């Protein structure tokens, strides 16, 4: 394998692709693990499914913040911000910006009975409630804060299943969601023209990579098309569109292209696009292969149309999706160290040109003055001979695999299977 780096070629800024889903914390006061996010320079933590089922009864979800929908939304006494205040403040102290999902937590047993995933009975009132939540955290309303929280997402995966009885996120129709989005987005944008209002955290676009998509997979795509038509016809704001992928790196890159193409097709050329749930082969968490795939995904995303991304997720708990921290030891899994490596690229800021001749290997370089950094992820099953050509000198090398957690090493002649190399390079004047 041959990798060529040209630090004289400025390809633009390294994007904030190392965001995460819900943060690692324990209960209402246990925020000591957030230092891991600070150390990895995590730019965003998306607040969805936070605190357990039903948001733990205390966190983030609108029914937790506004417990009686028949109450007066103008009255601060109608709100309970107690535990969400603690979480938001802890994140801000850790220098991690919340990406705030306005909605509810998934109800995995909705097929038996659902409690909170019905369409709000009064979308206009629901929009006002969301307005007050935003004012509390950004304008100090109701003894609140003046935090710089820029992204506000309306709901999550409303198209989770074509059958409302089996949909774990939304018991209404597609049209019900479109109405909620249009009403809420217009109201919030009128109140907060400087903030980013969007949605809807799509389940994804798996149908575009298969000849025979399931009815559910096809519904994801049809729902997206209907959403864009509705937003366009209603003149509603769409500052960002969010979507999810649990597919391979190549498939996820196709999804990123598709989302961008469809947004542009409908005239939303200024709308950002974010993949704010992703996790390749989540069943492999805790392994070197999962670390290589996770790192490779971030490296590949840099050259996609994405503006940001958030891994699902960074929780500390027993869920299989909690893929950055061992729930038994509270120690980081290998994949966490891929975020540390990506942050070294992010800190340097400017992407350099990299040519790599192996499709199973992903490489990304960044620089700041004479300080360069290169991250290589071999996602293949075989070790690959490694030759690097750069206008600079390698002055440090680290290895990440199932046994080495971004540990210093001599520059190898080959990059092992399912591993990551991070190299610091002194750029020639």
C-alpha cells in the first residue's frame, strides 16, 4: 500500500465528525466520566435516549420537562428542568456542546403499549413549550442559562416503522409528523432566527443500496421525500437535516451523497446534513476491529458531504450501543482511542491532500503550520505493507488495535489488520 501526503494542498477544514450520542454519566449527579469527552475534544453530545427508558423520567424529553400538557406553557412553574439542568451544565463545563433533541425517548415495547410517542394533541402548544425550553437554556428564562446551544432537533425517527402499531417512536401518520415539524420549525425560527432548527433524525436510506428493499426500508426513503415536499410547500425552515446509519463505511458514504443530493434537489442547498447516529458492526464493540471501523468511518466522512456526525453512543451502561466505555470497568473501549486520534486532526484544523491506493484503508492528514498529523485505519482482514511519501519527517507513531490503545511504537513496515496508525509529521519548510 502506498500513501502520499501533500501538506501544501489545503483541502479545507477538518469537520466536527467525532461527536457522540448520549454522554457517559451515572444517574443524576455522576458526571465524573465526562472528562473523557473533554480529553477527546468531543464537539457535540446529542441528547436522545438520555437517562434510560422514558428519559429516566427526568432528562431532556419534553414530557419530563413539561409534565402536564394541559398546564400553562407561559408559567415557569409548569416546567421541571432540575435534572436536565445538571446534565446540560456538566456538558458545558466539559466543553461539549449539547445537540438538543426536542421530543421523546424510543419506546422499545410500544407494540405492547406506548405512552409518550403519540403526536402532540396541539402542535402549536407543543411548539411554544419547545420555545420555552430553548429560552431556558439560551436566554435565562425561568432561572435558566445563557448557553450557546446552536442545534435544536424536532423529534427522532418518526418513520421508524410503516405500521404505527409497530413504530417505537411515532404512532401517527407521516402527515401528522410533517404538520408537527412545519408548525414547530416556523415558530422556533421566528423566535430564534440565529439558531439552527431542523430534523428529523431519519432511520436512514438502506433502500438505495439494495435491489429488493423491505417495506420498512422503502418507507424510510418515501417518508424523506414526502418530508422535503411538505417543508418546501409550506415554506418552513430547515437549517439541518439529520439521519442515521448502522451500515458499512461504503454504504454510509452512499447515504451521505443521497441525503445531500435530495436536499439540493428540493432547493435546500444551505441546509447542513448530519449523521447523528452511526456505529459500524456494533456487535463487535470492545475489539480492535470495531476501533478500526469506527476510526475509518470518521476518516471517510471527512470527504463526504456531511457537515457533522455523532456516534451512537457514549453512554456508560449495559446497552450494546454503548460502545466507548466498558460497563463493567468504566474504562474506555478501544474505539474511544479512535476519537482521540481524530481529535488530533481536528485540533490541527486544515486537511491536507492524501492519496491512498487500498480501498480497505482510510487515511486522513491535517496540519497547522509545520505540525502535521496522519491517521490510517486498516479495516481489512490482512496486514498491508506500508509506504508513506510526504513532504515532511515522521517524528512519532502510535498503534491502536485490540491490545495497544494508541501506544507509542516504531513506524512499521506494514499496518496490521483491523488496526489504526497515528503519525505525527514535521512538515518541511
